[in-house]
C-alpha cells in the first residue's frame, strides 16, 4: 500500500468519524433526552476507525503513520470549516 493511499484512507476515516461526531452532537443538542443515538453513533465510529486502522496496520508502520496524518488533516479541515459556521451563529 502506498503512502498516498494510506493518507487518503486516513482523511476519509477522519471525515466520516469527525463529521459523524459533529452531526451527532448537533442532534443531541436539539434532543438532549435521547442518548441512544449518541451511543450508537459513537460505537459505529469506533468500529469504523478500528477496522480502518487494522487494515493500515497490516500494511506496515508507514501506512499507520500516514493514516494518522490523514486523520489529523481531516480534523483540522473540519474544525476550520465547521468552526466558521459555529462562530457566525
């Protein structure tokens, strides 16, 4: 597996994971009594990240490092883009 594929995989995992967290928190803010969607979302995102990094682990340590870098890039991107919409509210 090339480092570029691992980086793209990490970015994809990060976008799905942190984007899902953003959507879950927004939903929880509107309906604070319903915690089951939060628990299900957390479990799903955790399983997705575990499986994704398991695949990267099988490809070697360089793939894991690139995947983690991609995860951080995705987090940085979402904080910048979603943070603007939050600060304007």
